[in-house]
C-alpha cells in the first residue's frame, strides 16, 4: 500500500493513485485504518436522549463499519458502550427508552447503567466468573457543542480536533441554536467518499461550478488553512454579502467573513454562516456510492430566509454531485493514474490525501 504515499512538498507531489477510488482492497483497508481509527459523528445527544430516555442504540457508520453501539446516560454523564451482550453477542438494547438496568432478552444477563455486569441466571457453577471481559467496555466518546463523536480505536485525541473548532467557532451562541431538523436532507452520490471530501476541501472549483455561491464570496481572497486533522476555508464577503460580527481575539477579527467551511478528519464538515450551522456527514456505502447528510441548526431565521439557505445548499450540492460523479468515471479510466496539485488552491486536498496515505500505510 506504499503506492498511496503523498510527497510532503505540494509543489512536487502527485495525487493519490487512482486505484484507491475503486479497488476493493483499498476500500476494506480504509474501513479499519481510517474510519475505525477516526472520530465519527454520532449525532445530537440532546435529541437522541430526549425526554426521559437514558439509552439510545445506534449503528456506527451503517453499511460500512456496521458497529452496534449504545449511548447510556446516568445522571449528567453520557457513556458509549458496545451494544452487544458479553455472553453470546446478542443485541443488548433494541430500542431507545428509559431503563433502570440493561437486561439481555436472550438469556437474562444484566448490566448496570455504568456497564458493569450484575447478574446472570444459571451461572453458579461457572468458575472464574465474572471476569473483566464480562463487563461492557467503554467506547471512546466525546461531545462538542451540540454533537457527539465516537471511535472504535482512535488514532488521535479528540481534543486535537475540538481545540481548533473552538478557536474558530466559540464565539457563536450554540445554546441559542434551534435544531432545524425540518430542513435536514440526505443525498446519495455515485462516487467514492474520498472524492466527495476532496471536492469540499478546495475552493478552486467555485467560480467554475458554483455561480450562486461565487456571487456571495470574494474568490480572490478565499483562504485555506491547515491545522491538525482539520482544514478551514474562509470565504470573505463581497460588498453586498451578510457577514459575521467577529469578536476581538478571533483569528479573523477585523475581516469581512461571510462563511467558514471546516472539515474534521475523516468525514465531518461544518458550513458556518451568519444564520447558523450546517453539518455535513459523509458516509461510505460502496466504493462508488456515498451517502451525505445535511443537518441544520438555525440561529437567525431572518438571515436564513434572506440568504435562501436551503435553496443555495441544495443547488451547490447538486453541482458538486455532478462534478464528483464525473471524476469517479475519470479515475476509473485505464488512462488515468495520478495528477498534480495546485500549490495555491489545493492545499486542503493535499493534506487530506497525506492523512489518508499515512493511515493506510500504518
């Protein structure tokens, strides 16, 4: 897999070998090396554990990792556990709800809300029981603002990501954001998950592909910055665009910014506008099929309506789908293996491919 190595100097580097986007071997390797080791978006903990609910079963990256997990709230603490009984692997919790104990419906093994084994019928004669492996193991789990993330075997600390997000977005009153789920959308893109993210990682294509988006930002000032497992693109406003009121101390204080486009490794994006936040979550389905979920949190409904936010997002998405699906056909051609990067405009793509190559080769 060393063929996926990306040279550090972008001026000399070639892009990822095209086989990455269609080979089954690379697809399976990325599952374990990238996604099992990465921080994956789970959802909004307040929405999942709404009302009196204190357990919420879910599948981490369904159709790819397919890992059954379980959120459990005990007082003010939320933990994540494998949603499998340590006796025979039966799914422990079937539905969201409120429980005092977690009892397996197969043979009656019981766990406390802290994941500790408590009782098992017909096991009096079993020696050396219970052992540590009979308890539910904790799955690495973190919350950030109105989101939570989990990882099977994290390669980095979540703080490496969250500290950068805080630096740029802490000025926003997340506690005032409305979970505007009525605007949420799912899209199916007939392309490899990485191609979709690579397209997101650069503004190079904006004046060629996104006329409406290009009309509200100053492309000449468009900036891409690389951080630890995070890429931040800043769209500066033209004279007529709505802009943020950024506080003193913000990295962009004093500048006219109309949008931040933030990517966190491996598959989570934040589109931030003066009206609020739109999260994009990219979920691999097959080597040539990807599901993308748009999740909206609205702060200023008036600006949201004025900017026709959902109309702009949907049009931009459809335009992105067209080019990404055409690229999928191109990288599958016998005549294409690698390309080169624009040293000025494709720094984000270069960094993304470097990380992928690093983990694939690890």
